[in-house]
C-alpha cells in the first residue's frame, strides 16, 4: 500500500532524512517512532505530497508521489503537525469545506461530516468557531478532517498531541478501529502510543531508519539479555567468579547497597535460558540471605533508547 | 473548477466574518461619497457661473463629476487593494492551513484562481456599491451612460490587475504586512512609471507610457473601449497569476 524507497530530503547542507526505506501493507497501522527532530514530519510531508523529496521514491496505493500527485492526494487523509484549521470557521462548515475539497460528492457531505464528528467526539461543538476551541478539540477537528472523506490511507502526524489522557485513549481506540479498512501511518515520540495502537514500528533517528519490525520483533531483538535482579542480605562479591562459570550467564554486577543495607546483584542471562532457579539455589547454598529475585525483560522504551544510543555510538565510530 | 469556486466562496465568506471587509467597504464608500459631494457641488457652482457670466466651456457631468470621481476612486483602490489581497495566501501559510489546500486532490492553479476570485469579488462588491452615485446623477440630470459604462468596465479590469499583483506578493511571504507593502509599492511603481517617459528616448517613452497602469484607464473614462487597453490589463493579470501559480507550485 505504501512503499518508500531510499527517500532523502536535504535542506542545503542539512539532511533531514537519509535514505529512508520501509513499506506498509494494506490495513496495517504503522508506528513511526523517533525523538523530536528525527525526520518523522518531513517523511510524512513528502508522503502527503506537500513537500518534494530530494531523491528516492515513494508510492501510495500504487501511485508515485511525484508523478501522480493528484491521485496520491485523493487517496490520503493527512493530519499535519499543526492541524490545518481555520480559526474563523465553525467546525461543521470547515469539515464540509475540507470534505468537498477531497471530492466527497455534495449530497454525501453532510453524512460524511456527521460521521467523522461522531467518531472524533466533536459533535457537541459543531457550531462553534474553531478559533475558540481548546487545543485538544482543534486537534480532533484536524483528525476529523483527515478521516471525513474516508481515504484508504491515513497519515497522522502526532495525532494525540495536546489531548488529555481520556481523549488520548479515545483517539487511540479510534485509530485502532481504523486499521483493517484503512492503512495508517502514525508518527509519535511517545512509546506507549505505539504499543497501544500499532502493529508494526519503524524507528527513525537523525533521519535514518534504525529498525523496522513488528512490536514483538523489536522487543525480541533487543532481548539479547534477560535480567535477574537479586536482593541479598550479605555481600555477594565472592560469588561473581562462580556465577560467571554457569553456562548462559553473560554478566553479573553488584549494585550499591540500598537504604536498608541490602545488597543487589544483577545477573544478565543469554536469550532463551531461564536460570532463575540455578541462581537462587546458588545463593541459598552460599547462605547469602536471599531476600528477593525479580526478572526484568527489556521494555520497548529500553529498546528504543538502546536502538538510538547504539546508532549514536556507531555514528561516532565513523 | 469546482474546487476553485469552493475556495473562492470560503475566502469571500471569511472576509465577511472578520471586520476587515466591513471596515474597508465603509472607508471606501465614505471617501468616495465625500469626493462625490464636493465634485458635485463644485459642478453646480461652476454651472451657475457659466450661466451667468457665459465664460469658458459649459461644464458637463461626465467631464466635471464622473471622470474625476473615477480617477479618485482609482487612487483609493490603490491604497485599499493591498489590504484586501495581503491575507489571501500569506495567512494560509502562517496558520499552516495551506497544508490542507496543498494536500487536497487539486491543482495549484485551482487554489490560485479561487483566491483570485475571492479578492476580485470583494473589490467588485466595493466598486459596485458606488453605482449609487451615477444613479443619483440620473435623478437630477442627464449623465452620459456610455462614459459610466466605460468607467466601470475600466474599473473591473483595474481591480483584476490589482488583485493579481497582490495575490502574487501574498504567495511570496507568510507576513501579511510585507505582502501589503510590496503590493502597494508595485502598484504605485506601475502607476508612476510613465513619469520617466519624457526623459527616455522615443522608443522607451512609448514602452513606459504603455506600461503605465493608469494611462490605460483614460480611454475607458471617455467611454471608449480600446482592445489595446483590454489586452494590457488582461495580460498583466494573466502574468501575475501565472507567477503566483509558479510560486504556489514551488512551495
């Protein structure tokens, strides 16, 4: 549905995105994840036909974004970073204008707009001037604008910015429900958003794609280690060589004493090996006073930070 | 075509949902009314002088009221047209709403023409409101409707040219004041361009005279429709719209 190949955009000396490549299948919800300034918005602007790319190709629904601009624009709904709303227009008038611009036939406009307003929960403000609405409402008016003409592809640039937690939940549910019928690309720098809504993730940093995988895949790829954190009454210093002899343990470190005077020991195990009982037995046999044992798997947040930091160190080596 | 009208209607409406249109219409009509009253009372005075003293040529409504009135109207338009056109594209850019237009399935020319029609429409409404003065003359005298028709036709062409130039500058910046100042400067320059004609050589003086925005109005003001003048205004308008289209496509 969406194919992006080697997409590059430079502004003079500055490279905003560098050979970005990914694809989205029909009905998928793709999370476009990256810190601020990573190039998310630039990529989305190019996909929407608003910005021309410097080099590289992108196609939506089989149409090239440079050659078949009008067809591409007809098949997308786009919510830019700043919702493109007219402050001096009432919500309903604005949505009708936007829907008609997107070629919704005149006799279907009212129904399409009413539907979009219901989905985005803004029917109660339909006669108010957009300029008088709060940021959250304006954001949802922008979202309603993107979905009103029922486009096959939705490009949403940070759709939940400025919403309160309840509205965020609603919009995420809405986006999830849009998947299947619609192909959605959604950008964000908030991880839980991706976890809550997306089936696949593209992580982008400093203009480059650093990972593209399913949610589970990314988590799995990062889980080279399973981490065990033990709380012990006695100093486990002498245990370290022994631990390192156990097959499957890649590292063991002793942490600082906590306020209660307890020692912590962090043991990292290779992927796929469950050494909880081995480690526990060893500690008990050595009379270390085992107070607790917890297993931590790296969260997506860790994975995200890790991806970006490894990318950084890799770049420094060049 | 459809989206052109859609955009034109949206922009025309937005003029009237803000105080801008009302203020501009009010000020324009006030100034033109003031001029009409003075020109007309002066005409009445010189007419009675002519009747009692039998001196000079007989003043006429066309020569002493209509022509100077339209000349003055042109000057006022020169000042107010930039205020009407400055927002057309600059505001959309500043508010990021231009992204809605530029990601909708339409060609940039539809946006340009829609915007042009909105500004042009508002100017026509303003100029159309002045029809009340020829109608007043009709009640008290015998104005030459050929001259009136010529003047209004000329005004339509001049308004189109002003709006097209203003729209071009509005497409070049997101700052409305900058757009207005550049528009005013451009209009005034082309208004005064013939001032240099007497010092230029024979060929250049023709060229400069021909480029003058106001020079082409004088035929219309006598009720004469010359294709040269029509072509001048239309090509000026067309060129400015073409340049605007390039500018919108490039953004």
